[in-house]
């Protein structure tokens, strides 16, 4: 319980610092929040391949966070790190799936991804292809989590799906803020949904292991 409380406090301190400072607090608590989740998931590494994949995805997310926080723009590096994190999550979710696929889910998600891409396209410029690939991958991640939940209807799968959906929401808001223009609530929306998404996926590991 205290470990989850620490995650919550760390995330709130980062979001607060994004608006009020100090800058050291902003830079420290964003990666620290994910590192704390890594410690929670790390307790299950020896008994769960699912935990191992989620741990790797969290590690890649920390790398992505650091790139995106650097004073000099490292957007592509951050995007690539999170792209690999999503690929690892995809593998983790599909590894839990053993049943019949539904095809309405990928169709719906693909349509949503196309709409988001078309809305962003006039402002993407040279980032059009990387963003298109990223949207395709995160859509696949939500699909994988959705199939996991539809197959098992377990609490762990439900939390993984909720986390994947929130991750997609966070990245969508981030993309609109970056390419369409910043707005005051963007940072709070992006980071709160991002932290909760990562926490839900991490919690799915704990629940899947029964502790």
C-alpha cells in the first residue's frame, strides 16, 4: 500500500512542478514515478513472464521520459523509446491471450486511429510517417489488451485494458498539444492519464499474481 502511495505522491509532485516549479522537482519526479512502478513489478519478476515484459516496457518508458524532458528537443528519440515500450506491452498482452479473436475491435480502433491521424496531418510535416507508425502501434496495443480482457474477463485484464486506453488518450492529447498548439490543461491531462495508465498496467501484474 505504501509503495502505491509513493507512486501517487511522486506523480502529483511532477504535475505540480510542471505549473509551479521548481524545475528540479519537474525533472526528478517524472522518471521516479515510473521507477517506483518498476520496483513494484520487480517483486514478481521471478514468477511471471508477464511481469518481466511489463518491467521492460516500464524501463523503456523511463528512457522515453528522459528524452522528452531534455532541454534540447529529443522528440523522435522519445517517440522511438515509447514505440518500443508499446511493442513490449503488445507482446505481453498477446502472451496472455488464448482464445478466439473478435474483429470489430481492431476495426473500431483502426478507424479511430485514422481519424486522429487525419486531424493531425496538416501540422505534422516531416513527422507524418513516424506519427502514423506510432498511432498504428498504440492502436495495436489497445487491441491486444482488449482481446486479453474479452478472452478472460479477469480483473487483471480489465486493468491492463483500462491502462492501454488511458495510454492512448495521453498520447493523443500530447500529440494535439505538440502539433496543434499547447493549452494550459494539456500537461495535467497528459501526465495524469500517463501515470494512471502505467499504474493500472503495473497493478495488472500484481493482481495476476494474486498479491
